């Protein structure tokens, strides 16, 4: 009996010991719970409006990439059922109705599944204001003369295609070639005395746009009475979209020869910006600094003279404040070729009106990504999706010079192949199935002071370096004098890769703690970099036999990394956190990726603390078990 009890005790102890060893040495096998977050979590919109919903998956505060996110909604429509973003189109409703949009993450690797939902309230359509103009605004005719009238309808700084009807007042005084359409021809009757007549263009309104009307005032003259000739004036551009404090040159064109002093300009409302002059053939409009969309109408007027009647023309604009974060992030390139390109908007993303640009493939030349300080001679992207607040440059496929604001009504494509030149794109989000950058360089933002550069923060659950690698230092890079480590490798692989850009960053090199406020994030299902050189201010990685190494660029790797493992043929580690102020690679390949505003860490969050063993695995051979280490 005693032997049996002793055997059971030994067996239990053995099981506990094995379990402890497995738990200690193999936590990378253990499942990790995740949190799925949908943005926005609640929203109110009108029928017919489009809303971008984004899903992000985190393990603690670290982003998780890869895996599949599926969406569903009962009512309304989604443009697709999988992916990190979907576009929800609100259905027509007779009264306010709330829809639940659900997203589910199926899990990937050691990361467990999670789900969440967003509650979107749809209200009945609310029509927006329109402005209609008639050209010419005044006219004089003799019996039998004809005059062509044109009408244009504008809403929110953009022309809209809506039905227009025409009428004469008094009724029966002359005739119209048609009672509907964008233009008509009026034929004057013969009159025995001077007679007034009005030609009116009317848009009756619909569920999307409010009704509007405008008229041209005319005088019918009897035979023998000398009249004045009608004139027309157009303002170019007729519509525009600007950011706060932006400028727009406006030019007046009259169909007769006039001097610049004969043209006067006015602004409505008067407080909506400034004009460089009140007279002249052209003026410069400067937009006000506003916090919400602001409509503005600029009118050019010709008073007329002894021979010609007066006339006027307008330009309708919208001043659209960009998201503060979006204004900090811009993609530029000197040329690009895209296939199966479409542009659609406006749709709502992060409470901001954006244009969605999609392309099956995009080949960009000489790119520059601000904030990440990233440049590359070339970049190719598959299944590109861009959500932009500004898309400007040149493209013959889009009619020459292009300037599309996020609030502008746009529906172009698909275009089989389109070329672009010298483009600037301010965007809130970029997605792709894959990307390949050649000759890329990323440089941290210079801020001066004791820590002169804000580094990027690169994290990955696993990392491997091969084709000869080394970690040396402390060394110097620019003004980081003996404050950085230099990492080189023929190849680095980072599954489930995340690169985050802080807007603020501090580090205590003695305690090995740092704080960061993350503003932008690039996540990818995988990243492979070739011929890498990086100068880093901080790194943490867990290697074989639970050796967790934490160091700043001021530390000597020879004193920190055991057995000379700071150089060799290959190395594998887990839970990497590497912070370069400079990073270059002959080639960087990304799997499914997203670049977006991602406030992962609140200001003041302490990072870089060792919370005990979290991973195991090293291809460099057996290493005696050591506790987590850093170098004071």
C-alpha cells in the first residue's frame, strides 16, 4: 500500500514537473486571447450614405495581423464579407432604424478567435441644398430673335445631374424649344411696345437634393427700338474643394471684350474666407480656417455698358477640414501605372469624407511616405485600396490635371489601365494583398534634444535572421553618438509584422522602459527584408532556453548576448520589439497589409517591461537556461 502511494506521489510530482517545464519552455504553444475592435462602434447616418467600418485585432496592446475577418449585417448592404474594412450602404427607411454589423476573427496560429459588433442608426434621407444658375442672366430681343439659355445645378461644391424644367412668364409670351433639359432656345414674339419676360429654370427636388430655381430677366423690344446685346460670363473653375487656409485662383471669362476693371467680385457668406481683390479678370480666394464643411459662393459680375447687357457667373466651393492625423500622412510618387482602377466617393471613414480608390495592381516610382520617413525607388502593390482626403496630380485617363477632395462626388471607372504623374495623396488608410519595395530607406523623425530621433517601433511574435547577421555597438548614427546598435543581416523574416509610428516617444536607457503615443500603424501578415542595415535605440527579444535580452543602443551587445550570439549565420527569437531610427533594405516584401491611424497606446503608457518568460525557440543551438537579462 505504501509503495503504491509512494508511486502515485512520484507520478503526480513528475506530471507537475513536466507540465511546469512545458509551461516554462513552450508558452509559444499556448493560445493567446485576442480582442476585435470595430470602428466606429456606433454611428448615425442617412439613407443612401456610405460608411467605412474597420476591424482591428489586438493581443493585449499589440496588433495581430493575418487570419480572416468576416462580416455580416441584416439589412443594408456590405461591399464585401471579408477583410479588415467593409463599406456599409444605408438602406432607405421610413423612420429611424438601427442595424447591427458584426465582425468575427477566426484566429491564426496561437491567436484565438474573437468578435464584436457596431450599431449603426439610419435615419430617413435628408435632402441637401442646391444652387441653380441660368446663363445669360439678362437679355434683350426683337421679334423673331432667339436666345439659348443653359442651366447648371450645384450642391456641396460639385455639379449634380438632376432634371431641369423651363417656363415662361407671362405664359405665352414667346416660345421655348423644350420644357426640360440643361439648355433650351427661346424665340421672341413681335411686340408693339417694350415688354418684360422671365425665363425660369427649376429643379423640383428629390430625396437627395432640395429644390431650387433661377431666372433670366428679359426685355422684348418693338421694331425700331435699339437694344443691348446679351452677354455671358463664366467663372473657372466652376466648382472647387479646399482645405482650411488653402487658395484657389478664379478667372472670369466674358463673351465680349471687356477690361478687368469692369469685373467685380463678391463672396457669400462674406465671412467665408477672403478675396485678393474686388475687381479684375482673376482673383485668388483664400479659404478660412474652419472645423466643419463650409460652403462658399464666389460671384463675378459685369455691369454692362451702352452696347452690352450686364451678366454674372459663379463658382461654388466647399472648404473641408482634413483629419488632423490625415494631414500628417502623405504618399507622393513621380509616376505610377494602375490596372482596373476605380474612384468612388464621398464615403465616411473616421467621421471624415473620403474618396475610395481601388486597383488590381499599382506600380509606383520614387515613393515617399511621410511620418514613416520611408522612401523607395519603386513599390508594387496588389489589390490596392486607398481612402483619401486629397488625390491630386496629373492623369490623362482622368482628364489631365486632377484634384479630388474627400467630400467631392466621384464615381469613375473601372479603367483598364491608367497612368499617373507627380501625385500627392493624403490618406487615412491604405490596404493591399501584398507589397514589394526595392531600395527602401526609413528614417525616424528628427525632434532634437537628448533623444534626437523618434524611432519606429517594430514588433513581431517571431523573428529570424539568416544569411549572416551581426549586432554591434554602441556606435554612432548622425547625432546619435554612441547611442545606437547596428544590426545587419542578409535576410530577416517577421511573420505577423507590425511597424508603429509614435507621435511622442521617451526612453529611460537605464531602466530600459519607454513610453510612446502611437499615431500610425503598418501591420502585415508577413514581412521579409533582404540586405538589411538598421541603427536601433532599443531592442527586446526572447531567445533559446528562455533568455530574454533587453538593451538600448548605449549597451555593448558583447556583454549582453551570451556566447557571442550577436553574430553568426542564423538566429531565431520570439516576441521581438526593435526600435530603429534608421532602417534600409534592398527589398522589403509584405504580405496582406494595412497602413492606418491606429491609436494603440495612450500617451504615457509604459512599454518595454519584462513580464516574465513569454516565448522560447532559437536556431542557434542549445543555450544554458538563464533568466531574463538586460544590461544596466
